[in-house]
């Protein structure tokens, strides 16, 4: 028996974390946090040099984490992206010093190395 009916495609938003090459003058990795409906396509763009400006400047080394949002949380995908970005910034500060947050981009902080000061949420 064959199934000839087409089932509707349900797209779920993804949040992903990329481990990237270190910022100039640092020895620790950078991280980029993003959100997308097509994780394979978007991550491929980052790895081939046509992704975000941050990953063009700091090429990705590996996919650090990948989270699918299936609606099991009160948190939106953009809130999750923001939360994960701030968590990584805090962790970098704790492990590498006060300016290490600049090595984490995403969630509204697309070019942290160009920001005048530390985000007030940190």
C-alpha cells in the first residue's frame, strides 16, 4: 500500500551555537549563536563564508550545540537565542576576563567587538 497524499511540512525554529576561530589577540574560541527555520542551510552558509558578518570575520570550527524549538516552552526562539548568547558571554567573562564577552555574538549582539560598552544584561 502506498501513501500518495502529501503531508504538510512543519518547520520548527532552531537555535544553534557555532564554535568559531578566536578573535585577534585572544587564544580562546569565539561563539556565534543564531536562530533559523532551516538549520542545515543556515549553518552551511556560515561554514562556506556567506553567513553573518561575525562568522565571516571569525570562521566556524564546529557546531557546538543545536536546539529545536517544538513549542514545549514559554520561551520564544528569539528569547532562547538571547538567553544562550548572554549565558555564553557570562561564561566567557568568568573563564577569560572582563572583555571576553566580545568573543560571543548573537541574540541582538551581532558585532560585540564593535560595541562601546558591555551589554547592560550582563
